[in-house]
C-alpha cells in the first residue's frame, strides 16, 4: 500500500514537471520565432503584421 501511494505521488510529480517543461519549451519557441521575425508580433496566438 505504501509503495503504491509513493508510486502515485511520483507519477503526479513527473506529470506536473513534464507539463511545466512543455509549456516552457513552447514559450521559448514562440519567443525565438518573434526574435527571428521582429516585424511580426504575436497577441493571443493570433499573428498580425505591422
């Protein structure tokens, strides 16, 4: 029983960490795209050009 609870807690922790890292990776990709294309701006996932 204790082992199952420990495994469950570890799975929740790993899932949360993976979700956080994916969000950070997506944000970094968006920032890199914006830096590569300074004339394009992003607002709420919609692209518009100057």
